[in-house]
C-alpha cells in the first residue's frame, strides 16, 4: 500500500469524482457495497433476459466487467486484512 494525494473534485456520496495523480482524467469512486449491488443487478438482468434473448450477450459482457472489478476489490481488501463491507454470498 502507498499513500499519495488525489484531487477530489466532488465528494458526493457513492459518486465521488477524483483524479489520481498518474491519470489525465478523473474517475468515479464506487464504494464496494455499491459495486456489489451493481453486480447483483447485472446478475438479475441476465437472469431476466435469459440466454436466448438477443440482448443477453451484451448484458453478460457488462456483468462480467462489473464482476472483474468486484473480484479485484475483494482480493485487494483480503490482501490488506480489511473486512468486506457486504456479505460475500
């Protein structure tokens, strides 16, 4: 872990906008519990669409991208002995 200064352009709850010093453009900080909720929403969407839907593939790509962020988030917290802010099903 390292510490550095980031620019906080907005600290709106669940949508803080920050710029990392190594990046040109700001990003949005999504809290882990909110990310977990987005993954559940994407799972539900894929389930509702069903594999035979013409839009399933696009929804599944979105679900997989969100899931990869969540996997990275969980492994990073585990590395640093930080408990997850949500139930890990």
